C-alpha cells in the first residue's frame, strides 16, 4: 500500500503549519474502507446467490476457498496477518489457511452460542446490488460485520505505519530545501547502504560528518520519541509533538530536536542546521508558494536520493 503523493503533500503542509495531520490519514482510511465494504458486499451477494440451494456453509465454501489469496482468506475468517504471525511465529500460506479455518469454526460456534442464549436477538442484513438482493440471517450478518471490523483495523494499522514511513524522507528534504541546504549536505547517495536504516542523514563539511536524523510523527509525551534517538545514537529528532520532559532530556544529552506542532515549530530546524555547522539560509518567503516549488522538485527530481 502506498500513500498518494497528494496526501503526503497535505500531511507535510499540516506539519509545517503546526496543524494536526491525522485528519488526512483518517480521510484516506474512510475512503479505502468504504470502497472495500462495497466490494465485499458484492462478493457476498455473488457467493450467496451461487449457493442459494446449497445446505452447506456457503460463506465458508466461497469466501474461505483455498483458491483465494491468503490475505482474503485471513480477513474473511476474522483474522489479520499480525495476529497469525504472533500466534504461530510465521504467516506462510499453509499456516494462514489452517489458522483461518480453525478461527472461523470457533467464530461460527461463538455466534451460534450467543444466539441460542438470547433467543430474543434477531437481525437480517439485506444487500441489494443491481436489482438483485439477498438476505443474510443473524449468523451470516454477524460474520460479515466481524469481517468488516477486522478489515478496517487492518487498513488502519497499515495506513498509520505507511504514513510515517512515506512522509519521513520528503518531510526532511522539504525542510532542507526551505532553508537552502545544498544538496550535497543531504544527498543520501553519499551514504553507504549499510547506514540507511536511519530515516535521514544530514552531512557536514567533511565526508565523515554524517548526522543521523529520526522522524517520529506521534503524540505528545510518547517516550519512544526520545528513546529512539538515544537507542540508535541519532543526532537529530524531528517530531510531531514533544513533551517538556522530552525536550529537556534531549537538550541535556546533547541531541538536536524540532517540534513541528508548535508555532513556527519548523523554524527551529534552522537552529539545528547552524548548531551542526551545515550551510543554510533563513527562510523568509511565502510558505505556500515555496512548498509548491519544492514538491515539484521532490517528485520529479529528488525522490531517488
């Protein structure tokens, strides 16, 4: 899964203006989930119609069919890959299929027990597609609802993870370009592959002066922000929000930091650059106009860095 460039740009803009960027991820989550829900309902209609006169479990027969991808089988059964991997220390196809079938049986039995213990519960889910409609009884409806809940959770986790990873590099390049840092001072081509596990590098006035940068787009007071910098022996932390304790700790230990979610928070990056002796200039232009120019440069020229 990749974030559209337009969404990345919006997130970077929000960060530079000190606004909460999370609404962009939530909007994307809603769009992807709703599209999945519509497509899944179509699958359910087709599967149900295909097995109208079949007495066996049509959902299991069609939507847990071994000819489907392991991801589809897993989600349809109400599991996600991370759960399976944690349970079995692997998520290979054979394990995914076996775990999914076992979980589906347990889920089915749980739903039956719930219904038997409360006979007053009733639910019919009607799905209509192109003038054709199917009715799902309470058992089938709850299985479908559970599948949608699991899928939304999976999309959510993937999006937040992807957002962080895909925004880190263009955000740092944008900051460098805002303050006119020469490309040779942040060009990753000069950094060995073995060192590129860190989010970003700033390069000083000598080849051996490489400053490791961490980007943490997480909430205020999260100790992982400061801990990640210390654990990886990084030199610079660019974070969405930092607590006063985070800032005090980082400053005391000699680490540079930037808190984006504060008034003109991005401008502290100039102080960081000056402290590290990296060539730069103060930014005094129109931010919106400059960002549009930078985004064009990033997506047409520099993303291969």
